[in-house]
C-alpha cells in the first residue's frame, strides 16, 4: 500500500494523478470526442490562434476582442499553464438563455446535446430574437470549469451545463413569474416532471396550494383538519431556482457518466456557474474556483472552496458509514501525522467526523491504514489521489493500482449562494469576480479587490473594454513575468503556473437589466 501511495504521489500533477503522459488523455481512448478541444467560443479564436495560445513559454494572455461583446460588458481574460498539461484545461462559457414557454415536441429527456443555444453571446435584449413560443424568462449565465486529468469533462460541461439549467428552470418558470404567490407544495395533475406546466395548470395548482394552506374554511370548522396535520413549509421562489441549479449539476454529471460509454470524455472538472434571474444572482460552486463581489471596495464572498480540508467531516462520515468504499486500505480517522507500527498501543491525537477539536486514542492496527485525507493546504488529497472534493466527471477515477473509486467522495452537488442584486445600488466599479484557482492560489481576496478597484478607478467609466482590461490586469498579476527562477509576481513571489481564467462582471449593468 505504501508503495502504491508513494507512486501515486509521485505522479500527482495539478491536484490529481495524471491519467496520461501529459494529463490530456489524448490518444488513450479509441472513442470519438463529444466535443473537440476549444477555447471559449466568445473569444472567437481561429485554429491558428488556439494553437498559439498553448505556448507554455510565452504564456500569452487571451482577452475578449473589442468587436466581441458579452452581456453586461462582462470582461474576460485567460492564460495557459506553465507546462503541467499540454492544453489549457480551464474552460469558460457565457450565454443569454431564454426559457421556452413550451418545450419542443422533440424534447424527450434531460439530455441536452448539441442543439443551438437559444441565444447569442453578444446579445443584449435577446428576447426579441426568440421565436413566438419562447417568450419566457431570460437568464444570464456565466460558467467556469477547471479540468483535471484531461480536458474532456470541462469541455462538455462548458457546452451543456446551461442547457440543463434551462430545462430545470423551464419546469418552474410559471411559478417564478408569479412572485405574489408562494410556490405550491404539490402538483397532482401532471406527474411527469418533464412536462411543462401550462399557465392554467399552474394557476389551478396555486389555488389548491392556497386552499391547503387554509385560505378557505374557518379554523375549527368541520371541514378543517386539526392544525397539527396542516403544517407546511413555506418554500420561497429563490429556493426553486437553487433546486433547479442543483439538479442541473446532477444531470450534467449523470450525462457525462452515461456518455463516457460512447465518447472519449476524459477526466473531471470543477464548476462555478452564475445565473442571473429575476433580479438575483445565483452563484453555484462545485470545486475550488472562487467568486467574490467587490462593492465599494468591500469584499462579499460568494462561494466556498470544496477541498479535502474544508469537507473533512463529510468525507469521514461517508467513510464511516460505508467502510467498503475505503477498500480496507484507508482509515477515515485523521491523525496529525502518519501512524507508525511501533506506536501501536500508545496514545495519539486523532479526530473523526464528529469533531473539530482533537482528542487522544489508543493506537490500534487499523489506525496504520493510510488516512482518507492526507496532507495540508493545496497538497491535501482524498484517498491520496485528488485535491478537490466537488466537481463533474471522474466517474472512472480510482486510487492508483486499486479498485477503490474516488467518485462517492467526490460530489457533483454545488453550493448555491444568492445575491439580491436589485436590493443594492451599484456603481460602475462594483463587480463580481469569478476565477479558477490559478488566480486565487497566488492572490488573496484583498489583493484582487484592491487591484480591481484601483484599475477600474483609473479607467474611463464609459470604456466598454474596461472590465476585460481589468481581467487582463488580474491575470497578469497572477501569472507574473518569466525570470531566471521561473514566473514571478509582485514582491518576487512565485507566480501561478496553473491555467488562469477570470471573469469580471459589472453589477451596474445587472441593475439595468431588471
Ligand atoms: Mg486550476
């Protein structure tokens, strides 16, 4: 076992054991690609430009061309890694998506494929371009995906996750359009959850729910059951959006798992997605990318990173409840260091899933197994294999040279945070910053907030490219410049050798949209 772990650790590249010689898994599978490797569609790069962008020595920073526009004049910049993988394993997507009032008859299931998106990346006021049957709500969407052990899962998720979100939101859009009435607890008439609610059906359900909540019938009247049978949670509209996004992530993950049988979809990816709908921003995160709002120079964190350390108790509890997942080779207990055989019978500090603090226990033979979570900070690993604990894909990822699967410990479920955009006044320099860990590994929230505030403060407020230039500035600060001793940033610190992708989304434009 020890040899196996040593071998695994020796092969770790970018937070995970490499699946191939360069982490891209290209050529390993005979199956066709679901989608070809690409850079974000909105960058509008030619094949030659894509090839040039993969220069690990020059590491050119790619930015949005002036002729290309993203919603809200969103800024974007990216740079490839310093050589840890042949391709840039980050992916990005930005869309304006119209929810259709009625699904097309040919829409049989939750399996979005390559059908053309319902919107264009540069389209403000896209609703005007939609067909007559799609005069539904319009949402804005930004996604960042950080791939590992290949770019396949990140590419697929960047092309399809927003379609899954669209499908789930379409199911509840009639309810969402009526904010004066709480969502009904139950729809009895339309058991097929894929079926779209007609306006009339939704209204009947709303009326029924209001009735169930006691809108008619005096308390204590013969037709009114006792109150104790009548308790009903009040679910808010925003919880329906959160639920839709959560289920979209699960569907995306399930689609990757299904389609791995027929396509080469390599590796896995973290996913950070932002949805703007009805005046609120929903920030969904599964992985170690990060979102912060910078408002009046103040920082509002909008995501939490999911790492072996931050998710220790969930992972330990899973190992405790389902010990077979540990393959009799790992222990769910945590010790401050590896336990040695000569320490059996002695007392050592430990903690389990119930504990934040530490206590002593007598060491037994079982405690000699390799810890489920091992290492600190960016070097922390689950099952000696992976450095993130939420994400999409990775269904066939196993502990090196074993039959122990990582997936049950690696969850596809995001955490969704809500920002009530319309409840705040925003200035032109108030922004939502989204970035992969390549940025946050070397710059703190405070450094990013200060850099963005300072940069935007020196820009012409009417310059449409100011947010892209600010994103470029952030990427430059995190990448640094190549010196004799590698990439260096301010104060001669080591720059980020990872792929770096940054969105800067102005919140003022979001206010205008609502
Ligand atoms: Mg990364």
